[in-house]
């Protein structure tokens, strides 16, 4: 409704002695071809004029923007509201204070306040922090006596890649002089994919190794017995002789037949939930495959969505082959050390929100 129509509503409202229902009826009779407002709008328009001197709060905000005058009182209101409600949006603050969201943003920027997104972290149980600290303490002792000890650890993990992988819109752009109305399928009724095993040691990547079925103890043991030894042959003999094997607490990893095999092959030099060196459960934040490799690979693989399973696997292989030794070494050395230190500083609790 335009302002002239609202003025006519107010005139009728006055003639009806501020009876909103009677006013709505009279307005409909007098202007049959117009939009017929609800009776509550008559009351609302009167209040807006009394409180703000305008037919809408938006009009007041726009007037304030044109004046471009941020006085100290408005700044204090915005800062106080943000202090009490730090998760509010600038639009919400603007509505509450009665100014534009652009003006709110200007005030926050002036005072060097920035919006921060939450970091999604692994839930920890009460006993987890101590286990994490014990493991890191053991590692730091080894590093103190053997500065290159981290290069002896074979970090391993498995991950699932599917055609319903998450598309990162921030990393997808298409420049054009006209809108191409570009769309990317992100949810398919028919889901297909593959499981991937990879290992990182020093500056080298082992894999990827693909398997289609869910990993159970028997399949995992077959991999450790028949496939992994062939991969390890690509490492120098000195590396193989000093190697420590790491895996997390996935059910297949904890089976007796798997643990017996690892005890025979690695003779006390492996990390696991029930291993000779106890791996702390729920600790993806200190494993380079979780905090580096999988995210890196999926960003590349899903940037141009795969069209079939063969294409998906090929993209994974290409992404793995394009990793440089420096990238891997940065994760397995500097990245790990940084995270160990942060974990200790936070007494074994979650720390990724501080990176």
C-alpha cells in the first residue's frame, strides 16, 4: 500500500472513533476495487506514526541511513546488544536497535569486531583427555630422543567417497557476461561410491587402495597381509625397518585376528585402541589423514562432480598423485607437532577452534 492509501485509512479510522473493525468495513465499502487491509493494520499504522513519525520502521531506518550520522548513543546500544547477544545477526541487531544492518556492520567494523564460524569438533568422553595427553607425552619423549621420529610413523585411515559428496560452492565459480544459470547436481537418488585406504609416512603417500564392500576384520586382515607389504616395498629399507604402524579404533581394526597379525609383523611397534602403544579414541584432530588428506582430496574430487564410479576413482588417483612431498611432510611433521602442542595446552580437550 502507498502512503496516500494509508492516509485515507487513518482518516476513516478517525471517523470511526478508532474502532478498527468498523474502519476496515468502511474502507472496503468506500474503496471496493482496492486491497482490503485487516483491521489490525489500522492500529499498527497509528502506532508507527506516534512512535516513529513514519508509516514504517523501514522508512525511519532509511532516513537514518541518509543522515549517515552514527551518534555515541547508537554505538553504545549496538555494542551492548552484541555483548549480551553475541550470536545475533547484523540484521537482527538493526531491527532491535532501529537502524539499518549496514550501519550495524559499520559500527562493528569500527570496533574491530568480526563474525566467527564455529569449528565442528569430535565429541570427547570424560576419560579421553587423559588418554590423549598420555599418548602425546609418549610421542614427545620419542621425538626428544629421535628428532626425526615422526618420519617413522605410517599414519593410516579409511574414508568413503560417493557421488553425493559435499560440493563446496565457495570454490566453484563460472565467469560470464550473462547469467548461465549454472546448476550442479548434489543429491542423487541412486548413490554409488567407493571406500579408500591411504597411508602417510614422512613425505610419502601409500595408496589409494579401493575396496567396495564394508570393511570387516577378514577383509582388513587380507589387506594387511597381501596388499600393504607390496606398498611398503616402495619405501627405503631403513624406513621399513624402523616403521611404526598407526590405525584408529574402527571395529575391524580391533579384531583379535588383526591384532595378532600386527603383533607378529610389527612386534610392539604399532598404535591402536588395544595396541602395545594405546591410540586415544576419538582423536581425528591429531591424525594427518583426518585433519589434512581427506579434506584436501574431497575438495579436489568434488569440485567437478564425477559422472560414474570409474571417473570418481580416477579423480582420487589424480589428486593423490598431484600431492607434493612438501605438502605431505608439512602435515606429518609441522602439522602434527602444532596439534600436539595445542592439545597439551588445552589439557587434552578439543583445540581445533584455536587453529
